[in-house]
C-alpha cells in the first residue's frame, strides 16, 4: 500500500505528488517526476518531469526537462526536452522548448521559441 509508489500517466514512478485540494505558495524545487493536481502560486524548478493534471493550476513560471500539461498554467514554461499541451489544457505564457506537442482543442496564448543545438 504505502511503499508501492504512485504511477503517473506515462507509467513512470511519481516522486512528488501535490494532490487535489492542496494549495502551495512559493517556489517548488524538486527532482524526479512531479505530479500536480492541486494549485501552486509560484514557480516550479523541476530537475525531471512535470505532470499537471486536469485539476492542476499554476500561476508562475515553470522549468522542467519534460512537461505534460492537462490543467491551467499562467506563466512562462521552459522545457529542455519536450512540452505536451493536451486538449484540456490552457497555457497563457511564453514557451521555450526543444520539442512541443499541442493537441487539438488546447488553449495556448503566448510565444514559442524552439531550442536548437546552436541556441
């Protein structure tokens, strides 16, 4: 029950979980895979993967290796590998990414800068 580890959407182990009904103010620094189903007012610096669930909401800037967004983000996003914005997501802010996937129906208001090997 407790030691089994929680599985994320893509099957990876979730190292940090901010659950629905939880609200955090301030900057979060974490390693590994972070899943957010609650609310954060502040920045996220993730040395790994960030998953924002459909109920998740962030008001602040994000930096992660990979980011999977299904909720609401108001802030700039830097994804050094890949950013996936699902059909349920609303992202208001600029993105700097190596690879981006934006599903049909997603809301994205901002500018996009693609990271290349020479950037």
